[in-house]
């Protein structure tokens, strides 16, 4: 094991724990058939040691069979309740350090679908050492997403399984708990200011950053000619511009994460982190366009599908424009009836 990996295994102020470095592709946990299927969390209202509300995690399961209007009303109320707990400022000393001194572990999450199946999916959590960006832990499991996909409510479909992954890590290898999570989706850049990165952050009580590949067009933000002109002005890695909505609120930043990328990332606050620190961290995690924690979670979840089920998984990134066929390719403007991506 390299010295860089050891640093990723050392908790702040603690000793190196007994955990092996994860391999380049093989999952830490491999399950087959029904053993690999995890049901949404069950339980009465309240919080466990992950900081989540079990009531919230049960909502996805309870939505099955309920009339759509009743489900949407319930989800909106729950989003409003949890939104009140979002912290949009730096809460850790390492976040305020220009070099992120003290940051040792960065997590990434992803949900990849079985090709041609909108229900069967693989939920993955990876933890990388920082700044080496080497994978030190991974957890991939097959799950059944029974809650419907609805624009603006992605969290109720996917987050319960990601919360479960964080809980398993906390119970099995607490010294490998990430100090921050990067999420393939939006945070406060959302129809109601509470995207999947906020949802996951509040339920796990971890700092979270939303990193989306496409612009969610809300609060007057549009992927129009003016927006595209601003993108063209992003010349070098690290260049960015604010995403100011019609309300006058800065909802996120468009960031050029790689010199050779022509498409920016859309970074927004999830929980317990300022936008400035979120942008710096995202950039610091990018070897390519996509931050390495999110990229590795995606790669390993796809590989797990192929290995576990013996069926073709989703295509590798870059081989097909629509990598997740179960989600539409672009977010619509606010008020559109068409579903959106990663909201």
C-alpha cells in the first residue's frame, strides 16, 4: 500500500484503521440475486446515527400505490421541512483553508441503472483519499427503485439507498467516513431550493456538494444564447461565472473543470459548505471533467452491474450521449411538464 493511500485511511487525530485499499474496479461487497437487492429503509419517525429521518426514507416505499397528487403534496411538505435544516456556510476548519489542510477523505455517490430497466439499479458509494484521489473504500449494491421518477423529486427515488450506504460505512469502517460528499446532481440550484445534494447532506449530516453536468433551468436561468456566450469566455481550468437567478440569488457557479472540456460543471451548495469552498473542492477533485469521486462511483456501479447480473450495464462515460436512459437528457424550463434530470 502506498503512503498516499495510508493518509486516506487515517482519521483526523486517530490511527490507521484495518482496511485494505479498494481495487481499481472490483467492488468491496459483491452480492448476487435477491441477496443484492436492498429495500428502502423502514422504521418509525426519528433519526439514527446517520442523522437521517427514517420517516423520510420510508416515503419512497409508501408512494407506491398512492395517488400522484397525494404523493407530490407529501413530498413537497417533506422537502420544505428538511430545507429548513440546510446550512449554506462552511462548518469545518479545512473548508476555510486555501489548501484544504485537514481534508483526508472525499466521498462520491452514484446510481446506475440496468440497461432497459428503470427499476433495477446499482447504488454506489466510494471514498477517495485527498489530495491523492485514490479509492480507499467502495460499496456497490443492487437495489429496486420502486418510487416513481418525478421532476424535482429525484431524492425520494434514490437517496434512501445512498443513505443506507453511508450508514453501512459508519457502522463497519467509521475511520473511513468521508468528510464531504460530492453528488451527481443539484443542491440549492433546484425548483424549490432543495435538490438531491441538499437532501443527502441533511439526512447524513455530512457536508455535501451538488455537481451537475447540465443546467437546471429554474428561477429565470436559461441555457440560451447569453448563457452560451458566458461559457465561451471560460478559457482556462478554474474559470467560472455565477448562476444568478431572476430573484437575485446566486444559486451556483458554472465551472470549467478541465482545460480540454468545452462544457462546464454546475456546482451548487448541498449542505454544510459555502459555494466558494464547494467550487474550490470540485476543481481540486477533477483529473478530468467530472470530479473523481463521482466519476469513480459511476464507473464502479456500472462494472458491478456487469459483474453481478451478467447483463450489459450502462455504457461507459462518453460512449453514449444519454448515459442514463431512464432520465431525460435535459432539464426543462421551470413550469414545463417534461421531466428533468438530476433534480
